[in-house]
């Protein structure tokens, strides 16, 4: 069961989303909040796996709440819900540690897919967000990636990274490369250490930055 928190100050949107997600039998909403402070307080009492997080909230914004979450609740995954589609905005949130980014104009199926993908693989990017990240990160004259002076990844590590970017699970990667799941996890940990990425979403950003993966 995926334990979920909803954080959005728009009551109608939050309740509509809650009703939509009620049809997902593998999801349970354990927390609903109207601002970042309520979210942080609630997380201390009700552990969750994923937060659907609006950015523009009173008292404490979603962006500020995410910064606190990354230090206090590092294992909680965050899917940002936003109206913004600007390159720099999206990349900045990925570097802060967001695991997914979904526009509020998205179809309901995309939100459901995002929740399951983040629960399973650690990240989800819509096609639009992937294009934005790729466009902004590969064209360095627009955005400067923050992955500098690191040890290069081995050929095997790059292979594992490409499969991670394709949203394969550890078990699926192991089967594809004829490795044990433990060996795959070892490669993943090495990649995280070398790149300095905080999570799988950060690995995807790195892979697109370096031309290892193109969606």
C-alpha cells in the first residue's frame, strides 16, 4: 500500500484529487494539508511514502517545505504539482530533490502513473518535462549543470544508469544484464556517490546532462 499526502491550499483541487485517487486500490491518503507547515507537522505524526506537493501555498510554500523535508524526511518522495513549465524552474526543483513533476493541467492517468512510477522506481517525468530537462540541460548556454569534477562512470555503470532512466526496477535491470539484484544496487550506489545525485531523479538529470540518456 502506497501511503500518500496531499498538500495544496486550493480546497476544491485537493478534494477533487482525493476523490480521483480513491479509485486506486493500492493507494491510501493518510494526510491532507493546506500549507507547508501543516505538511511538516503532519509528517511527524503520520509517515507517508509520497507527497503530492503544490508549490504556491500560504504560510510556507511547497518549495520551502521540500527543502525541510529533504533533511528531516529524506526517504519521503515528492511529486510536484504545478502550473509552471519553465526550464529553469523545473530543473531547480529536480536539483532540490523532487522525484517527479506533473503539471496541474495533466490528464488524471498521468497523476496515477506518476504515483506508481515514483513508488516503484523513485522518479517520474512526463514527456513534456523530459523534453524541457533535455533541452535545458544539454544546451549549456541556457543552463549550467551542477555536475562538475566527478569521476567518470564506467561502461557498466552507464549501462545501468540508462536502464534506471527507462524506469526499470532493480530486479528488471538485473535480469536484463544477467546480474544479481545486489550487484545492480552496488552499481546504483556507486553512481550516486560519483555523481553526487540525491536520488533517482537526480541521476536522470545527470544522465541527460552528460548525454548518457535521451528520452
